[in-house]
């Protein structure tokens, strides 16, 4: 931290942006810095991609695509609460997420690749999702956030409907019903991804419906917010109508 910034923090209790040693967190935990610079169109083979980027692999199984995801921090914010000699110091790293989509040709060589932030995740994965072959019934298990707790839920997707069931009752709210309801598939209008994610493995997404969910025995409102993995997001995008990728919904 510079002398000027230290003086500012000490006197006034203010924020300061300072460089820190770079840290990377991938799907399996802390990892060495991720560098996709080795990727070359028409040259790099799928096996090399899977080997060098295995720490970032989101688990989406495909011979034609690789989807990677990781978080990187190169700086942080220092904060002093109070002033003069009584200041208490703290630091909080500033993280950003990177998503990587690699497509292979029929010979297993890299055909295209692109790195992009979370705000483009649904948009970039939508074409890939449209190529996914759906089963007659698809199951997606995730969780919803409620009063600081994660409540596991199951989404059963069929040609006609979406069945949403909470797998555990939230005991902190005794009078709240444990939701288990079914919405016609044609009421699904879109899927959106929150811009700011604080977890590299899971995504906070929302399913947007044309009707208030109380009509079907669900909660108030027209959307359901669920935490899912990247492969689960691709399944939901494949299940939704082609126009159903919604604009990014930033967290409040």
C-alpha cells in the first residue's frame, strides 16, 4: 500500500484499491493461474485442452464443446473503520469470473474459442444448448436461497410442464408452505443469469414465467430463482424456447 493511501486510510477511514498477489479458484478449488493462450484454431487437439484446462472443467459432457469456468483476483480493497490511531484495518479481495467456451471440429481440433464474463453466459451457451438432445423427462436439482439458508429443490422438465418441488421444509418459517407445484411449459418466457456470481461452481439463475405462480400453487410472483451448475443451466436453456434468453439481472 502506498504511503499516501495509508495516510488517507489512517486519517479518514476510507477505501483503497491495492495490488495483491494473483489468486485463482477453479472448479476443484484453488488452482495455478489459468492461461488459455495455448489455444490455436485448427491445431490444438481436444486431449490437450482437457488436460491443460481440467481444473476449470464445469462437467458438461460433449465431444464437440468444452466449457470452463474460473475466478481470478489481482487486487483488493483495504478499509479502515474509525480514524487516527483507533482505526481497524481489513482487506477484501476483488474477484471476477471468466467463462471459456471451446468448440472442436470433426477431427478433434479447436475450431473456435471465446472467453467471456458472467453477464454473457446465457447468451453464449444458448446456441450450444439448442444442440442438446433432451430426454423425455429431465431432472435438475438445485437450491433456492431463503433467509440465508439454501433449500434444495427438484425441477422435473417434460414436454408439457415444469414441476418444481422443495425437497426440505424451511422450519424457520413455520407458516410457510413447502411448495410443490407444476407450471405448463408454455408459460416459461425466459432464463436469466445474475451478473455478479460469488461462487465458481454454481450460478444464480431465474426462470421467468408469463403468469403469477400462485395460479399453480406456487409462491407470489412470476419468477423462480435457483442455484444450479453450468451443465444444469445448459439443460434449462435447451428446454426453454429459443427466444428465452433474458437480459442479465444484476444482484441488488
